[in-house]
């Protein structure tokens, strides 16, 4: 439970520093790792716009 709270606060602290986040245009394929327990993107390209 505490790890989840720490992760939530950590992400909030990081994303509070940016005005906007978005997937980079024409750089994402959205292919996933072939695993039956975890479907995570192989290489997400994300752009951040500072405040």
C-alpha cells in the first residue's frame, strides 16, 4: 500500500512540472511485448511541454 502511494506522489511531482504531455507524432508504433501477464508498450515516445 505504501509503495503505491509513493509511486502516485512521485508521478504527481514529476507531472506537476510540465504543462502538457503527449505521445510524439509519428514515432510510436504501440507494439506490445508478447507476455500474457503484462501488456506494456515496447518503446513509448513521450513529449513534455514545460510550464
